[in-house]
């Protein structure tokens, strides 16, 4: 059984691998785009997905943080994000 730290490290490596594959695919699809613009858009999309409370592909800790943030933003009188 893996420890939490090993699990997170493995997830980060997998996300990095997917990012590189996505950049290659976009670059092959449209070679005129700059690598900087591709990276900027995909990093923004990745951050958006990680902050989504309904995303099933994030760690349990991150999921709990997202649910707390969602609760704080929707229930009046609670402390903000």
C-alpha cells in the first residue's frame, strides 16, 4: 500500500505526462501556435479542473478542500475563500 506522499507524487508525475502529451498534440495540430501560449492555456485549464469540486480525478485531500470552498461560497454567513 502506498503512502499519501507517494500517491500524490505519482499523481503529479501523471499530470505532467498528460500535459506534455497534450502540448505535443496541440503543436502537431496547429504548428503556428507558440509553445508559450499553449502552456498558458493548458495550465489555466488544469488549475480550473483541480479547483472543481465535482472533478472525480483529484486527491481526497484536494476534493475536501474544494468542497469546503464550495460550501463557504454558497452558504451565507460563512467565511469566504
